[in-house]
C-alpha cells in the first residue's frame, strides 16, 4: 500500500509546477483574455485547494496505513520469533518424552523380568506351603494320637494312684492291726512267738504286643475271716479300755524333735512372720506340713504367698464368714478348694499336711496321718511363680502388706516345712509321729527372717512342753 501513494505524490509535485508555468505565460496575452484566465486561475486555485485537501487526506490515510503496516510487520516478526521458540521447546519436549519413553520401556522390561521371577517364587512358595500344610496335618494327627495316648496314660496313672492310695491305706491298717496283735498275743498266749508281718509281693502287669503295660485296678485287699461281731476268727478280742491289758494310746505330747514353734497370741495385724528367701524357682508340686494348735473359734490364715501381679498366688486361710473349721486352699486366685479342718477347733495339737501337684491337678489333705480330703483338676498344669513374699499368720492384700485382723491366725505353729514335691503317705506318717524330716525341704521355720508384733518364737523339745 505504500507504493501507489508515493507515485501519486510524485505526480502532483511534477504536475503543479508545470500547470503554474503555463498559467503565468498566458498573463502576457491581451487584456480581454485576462478575466477568463483569472477565473480559470481562481477555479484552478479552488481545485488546487480541494486537491490539496484530498491529497492531505490521502497522505494521512497513507501515513496511517504505513504505521499499521509497520505494526503488523513488528507483530509478524514477534510471532515468528515466538513460533521459533515454540518449535524449539516442542523439539526439546519431544526429545525429553522420547528419553522418558526409553526409560519407561526399560523399566517395563525389568518389571516383566521381576514379575516372572516373582511368579516362579510364588509357585515354589505355593508348593512349599502345600507340603508344609500336609506336614502340619500329619503332625496334628500325630499330636491327636499322642494326646489320646497321654489321656489314656493319665487315666492309667490316675487308676494306679488310686490303687496305690488304697493299698497304702490297707497296708497301714493291716500294719496297725498286726502291731496290736503283736502286743496282745504274748499276753493272751504266753510263750507264743508273734507272727511276722506279711510281705506284699508286687504282681507284674501283663504286657501288650506294643510293649505297653496295662494298668489295672488292684483287687480288693483280702481281709482275714471275721465273725459276726467283726472280730478276727480264731483270736480273742484285743483288750478294751477297761481291760487290765489295755494299751494306753500315744499322746501328741510324746512327739518330739519338731523344731521351733511360733506363738501368735492375738489377732493383731502386727503379728506376722516372713519366710525368706521365699520360692527361688517355680513350683509345679507342693507339700506344706505343720503342727497346728488354734486358740480361737476360726482358723485364720496359716500361710500366704503373694507376687506383684497377684496377692493370692498361694493361700491357706480361713475367716469368720466361712464354715467353722474350714479353710480355702487358693492357688492362683480366684481358683480355690475348700478344705475341712474341723478337728483343729478343739485347741489341741494336730498335724496338717496339704499336698498339691500340677499333674492332673491332684491334691490331698492329711490330718493326723488320716487322708480327709482329696480331689483333682485343681490348677492342672499350673506353675506357682518365684520371687514373691511368703508370710505366716496373715493374709496379704498387697505384696508384703494389706493385712486384716479378721483373717489373722491365733494359736501356735510348730515344725512347719515346705517341699517342692508331693510327699507320699509314708513320709506324712513319719512326720505326724515325730520321725525324721523327709529330705528336700526348701523352707522351714529356720527361714523365719522377720518376726513382728507379739509373735513369740520358742524352742520345744516335745509338743507337750510348748506353751
């Protein structure tokens, strides 16, 4: 658009001078021709002015068009630069994308290889799990068979223990009868030699093809023939209390060598005895034996063992709310058994032995050599933990404290001993008759490290001499 404007401007510059020169040359003509000339000149001047205006308008339009074209060129140049920069950025982004695609392809190939390895490992693991499940199934079957065998063995052992208990009772009763007959026979028949005590022979048990013995209940003990009055046939009745040959029964005061005795004079909560060092190892069996003499209408607490987690791990205690003469035998609160000890309320010395084993949860209570209570399924498989506080005469509601006067023991304790095993009836009988102490006692009254309150410790050669 700038080229046509330039050509029109050049034409005007050339045409105007030529036209003015022709008009001036005509002024030298005659006077008559001057008026048309001036009119023409005036018309020309007007035309020239209009032409100038038109030319100025065109020139202004040309100038504005030139500025617009200049701005458009600048914009085109900036757009070209931007397009070049955009193309460069697109090229760079394409290169980056191609590099990322290459890395992605590499990662996909690696992932595929790893997935194939994982698949192979999962297959191997599945095979191993199937084999392990088969092994576990086989082991469970074997364990079930073992449990059945153990249960049958436990039943056999229980039957054997019951049989041994009956045999022991029979042997003891027969021995007492033979001892009475020995003493009575020389008096009734002078010059007669007392018969020797029969020896019990053990009969072997039949064996199964697998080599396992069958435990059978022993037959009922054979009694000697008796008459209608219940006396032995062929013998005279042993002398009665009114007979001149009567034998005086052995008094408890004749029991000696029981060791020191502890006297608890009243129900004060300060009357307490600590046995140190307590239980050094866990106990799966326990025997607590002692001579006891009460001085109140209830028994109170004979023994209390507490730990940080439970203040009633092992307790032998009675209180006013219980039946008179009964105590609670607690192992791992709240499990307990109520034991009858009514003979102890007569204010005399009595020998008490409480025995427990975690095997089948069996327990026994012996009073003056007699089995007065027994049972099973009491804390079966349980273990009394070590490291607690062992107290005589008080029931602990906290470790080493929390005593209550209503649960305190009032009376005397002598010859107390504790074993980490179950004593057999023969050992209990020896203890009750003042014979030797069974081996293996883990605690006795010699371990009384702290005697508090009004508790007195005395040494008695025999029970009848104890205050």
